[in-house]
């Protein structure tokens, strides 16, 4: 899906990334949660009129991918190609993800640049040859420290994330001098307190680094599915070094200097908390070693929980997003997880909670408001939006409520990544408009056919319709399909232009919807679930 929105030529892009996802299996809700968050964030900034770049992709090297391919009796490349084209890309299209690029770590544009980056570090004496023996989790593709392990009843050491036994590996490796970057990292964290979010994640990383860093193994020599180490092809580059570099290679590192300078570093890396140390410790240290700028922020979302377990294929709690979109719709899906779960915190999913919120907030509060307003404009003014007469205290309260909602949503979603608070601010305004209609009782005012009565009815319905115009703008980054349907219903496309071009920060400017706009009652935005076909 192509991105839209005005761009300031030459300006630094607002650059947002998701993790690149392992293609050992099809995506589940946890993957989609992070990707939808990135899409909402970048759509919001596009509607601010900013230059934006949104990157996602897939991580296709490493032992886990190799073993999965072997288990399915195909080559690793064939496995990756199949999963990317048949599962990952189609899901992002299905969920209306407006990414600007999709990077695959098996692409030559990536692998060549990875070799160059690592060669540069080797030439700078940042990498040396050694050996390592220790517990390794193939699922995490990571050597584990003692504190990262849990013990099964029989005494077997397990990965705390995957709850599976670790393997003891011993091999010759090349090492990056990560231990030398502890003081520099701590100094950076101190000078940039917002670099790691939430605060609990920042505290975890700071405490980890203060304990002292060990040098990092950056190669593997026991298998060959990876990017070859350029000076020693008996080794492949450690998959996490390979993977982290996608954030640079995708935007022109060592290939397109103009693109790189206008995009890199990322303003926001959106990640799951289980890969926090890679992004908040190893990645900035690599960039420091190379003399490159460090990202603006690493924002770690929590885990989605089902039955008290982290949602994942390995724990058999993975749920396909399509299982939900087929029942609730894509827009409701995009809305629900950011509305129901505070970004950065763990959250539990249940069908019951989704159903209750859909019915109460989307169908009853929002969808019903849109339907009622369109129906009344049609009934009382033949579908032509009337001009507002004099605004009274009730209308001024709506104006103030909208200004508050816009300011809060822009700060919370656009700056703080507090999607939940931003969405709540918008829906608090929706409730306020519902309350306004209930109090003003336009159906009773309509019985007064005097000039004063008609003027009052016109003011009430204009106020409600203009409020919905602003709501469509504010909810467009979150729910683009239903926002467009509402925009069309209000006749706004013909009078104001494309919805995606409406600045979110100007949504509170009152009176944008012109009198005479053709208001039509379209399909119900959020059909009641009992009416939906499974």
C-alpha cells in the first residue's frame, strides 16, 4: 500500500521500524500488534504533513530458519520465499499496513552491506578471533547468561522465553568488543533518558549494562545458513548482527548516501521486550563503533497473553489475525489492541473483552452516532447539511471538547506513543457529542417549524456533523476504512478533498465542513456482531 501525505523535501524523515520477523512460521497476533502500532504512528505523522518512512520486513538467516526448512524438506531460501509471499506480505496488505519498504535479509542489497559493515569493524580492530562455550537458545538465536535461564523439575536448564531446553555450544567465533562500550552506553542513557521506553525497560537495560558487558560473539561456524564473514568464509555472521543492520541497509547505507542522510537513524524502533537488549545495548554500540548516529528511541511493547502465557507459536497460543478480522473486521482489529492494552505493558486478549468493547464503543457509541446524524440530516434537511446559526453554550462546550481531544490525541499518539490514551481522548469526545444530541433532543426541536426552531435544529445537526468530520480525521490513522466511509457519508471528499491529506493537528479548527454538503446514510460502520456473517 502506498503511503500518502505531503513531504518536506530534504527534511529528515520521521523513520519508524518494526522488528524484522523470523519466518519460521506464519505471523500471529503478537507480530501484528507491533506492526499495526507502527502503521498508526506513521499514518499519524503523515497526516501532520511530515516526511515519513516506515520499514518492516523479515529475518531469514540463522539456525532456527535452517532447522525449520530442513524439517519441511525444503531449502532455507525456498522456505523463506514461501512464507514471505504467502503469509507475511499478504497479512500486512490485509491489515492495511502502509509500509514504505519491506526488507528481507536474504536480499543482496542487505547482505553486501552487512559484509561491508562488519569488514569495517574488523579493519578498525573492533573484532577479534576467539572461542566460546555456553548455553544457546536456538529460538532466541542467542547465547544465554545464567540469569536468563529457568530450571525444569528434572533440573534441565530452559530458556525463560521459550520454556525449551538450551543447547550447550562450543565453537570458534569472532567477537565484537562490546565490553568497551559499557561506559559510553551509560553516558548516552544518562544524556538521553527517553531513549528506552517504557521506564521499566530503561531500568532493566541500565542495570544490565552496569553489571558489566561481555564481548559479543558475532559469528557462527557450526552451520552455513547466513551471510559469510568476508575475511573468513568458514564463518557466517551472527544472525542478530545481520538482522539489526537492516535498519541501515534498507535506507541506503554505503549505497545511497542522500537517502541515508535523509532517513537514518530511526526516530523510533518498535520492538517486543524480549529483544530489548539487542536494540538498546548491542545496536547502539555497533553504531558508536562505526561512528554512526544512534536512534532516537527504542520503544518496547509488552507481551500479548493468552491464558497467562506469552502468545507464540512455540507455546501453542498463537492466534491468526484473520481469525479476528473475519469476525470483527479489519478496522476494529486495528483499533482494539491499541485501545485495550497500554503500549509498553503486557496485556491479555480474550474474545469476550473484544466483543464487549466492540459493541459498547464502536457499534453503540461511534457507529450509532454516525448513523443517527446522517439519518436526521436526511430526514429534516433532505440530505443537505444546514448552516449553523448562533452557537450557544452547548455548542461552545463541543468546540472546547474537540480542541482538548485533538491536543491530547496528537501529544499521546504522535509524541508519547501512548496509543491507548490518545484513542480514549477521541472516544471521550464521541461520548460528549452523543451526550450533546441526547440533551438537545433534535427530534423534538424538529417539531417546532418556526424560523427559530429550524435555525436551532440546523445548529444542532451542523454541530454534530462537524464533530464527526473531525472524528473521521482523528481516527483515520487508526481505522482508515471506516473513517473513509464516514468522510464520504458527510460529503467531505467533494468539499474538503482527500481524508489522508487532512492535518490531524488542525482537526479542531471549527467550521471546515461547508453548509450544503451532501450527507448520505451509508452502510453501518460497525454492524452488530449478531448481524455479521462468520
